[in-house]
């Protein structure tokens, strides 16, 4: 449930940035004003709160580092799967040229439609209707490709046909792996905990500044802004669709151009 909620909230990194900035700066400003209003009643307990504040900020730093490590590792896995899928589709197209006609031409035509679908699907949010539609079209093309492979194998069983079927099977499997990787993000519970700890840590910092009577821009604005930038950067890495950080789609884009070129020789 939390994963779906945060997945929808993270549809745009700029929305995330604005929302987190408003939340954190608002908390800091409120804490500072409350601390300033009660500065005359400051007790010894307030003076000794530095230990708790340091512990909460240390926990915040730990959570930020943990979340960044998770997001970076999963982003790297998505990059590797994209390259593997592009290589697999390219090899499938090459081996298809060795199949008897009209299966060879049909398979190449289906792959020409398949690659743009794969590119567009991973540019969409995973909970969007467009993504669901593209997935259905992808599955339909996979069924057509498999039907052509079965027909070619029945017509001319050979090691070449078996090799093509193996390559096509790998291509279909990689589509499923990339979908799973697309859905594999920092857990929603971690985001919720991170926001709670960030809010508590910034509240303590700004409250202490207020009780000290300091009109510090650092605690009230600069520090929460830096935390918001780090959180937004982590969400951008975790959901790489079109923010500051995006997956390098050149392997699939180059493959798409290659498949659209007319064949240089006539397949057997």
C-alpha cells in the first residue's frame, strides 16, 4: 500500500522537491517560532537536548545513506538489464534471418514494432493506464513472435531453429525482468521513516535556534533545503524516467534504428 502511494507521489521529481521543501521549511519555521516564543522559559532540560538532537541527525544521515545505496544499486541493475535486453533482441533478429520465409520476415516485422513499445513502456509511470496498455500490446507481440517460432520449428526443425527459440525465450524473459526491476524501488516504509526522522531532526535544530534567540537562516532555510535536495536526488535515482537522472536508452534506440534499416541481403 505504501509503495503504491509513494510511487504515485514520485511521478515527478519536481513535485517531490517542491512538496518536501514546503514540508521541511514549514516545520523549521514553526519550530523556530515556538522556540522563540518560549525562549524566556528555557530550562536546563532544553540546554541538555543537544545529545538527542545529535542522535536524531546522525540517524537521519544513516537513513539518507542507506536509501541512496539502495536506489543506486537498483538503478545500476536496471541499466544492465536494458543493455542485456537490447543485445538479446538484436541477436533474436539476426537469428530470425536464418529461418524459412515467411516466418523470417514476420518475426523481423514484429520486432520492429516490439522495440518502440519497450522504449515507451519504461518511460511511463508503473501505475499509469498507458503503461498497462503498452504491457498488453507487448504481451500480444510476444505471443505472435512465439507462434511464428513454433510454426518455423514445425516446418523446418534444425539446430538453427532451436538456437532462435532459445534467443527469443531469453528476450521474453528479459522483458519480465525489466518490469520487475522497474517496480523494485526503495520501500515505502523507508521513505515514511526517512521523512519522519528528517522532520524530527530539523524540528529540534530549529527549535533550539529559536530558544537561543538566533534569527539564523541556516537552521530555518538552508539546512532543510539541503535535506530536500538530497531526498529529491534519491527519488530521482530510484525512479529514473525523466528527471535530472535518467536511464541511458541508447542501446535500444540504436537497435530500433538498425531494425528499421532495409536488409542488405535476402534471407534464405
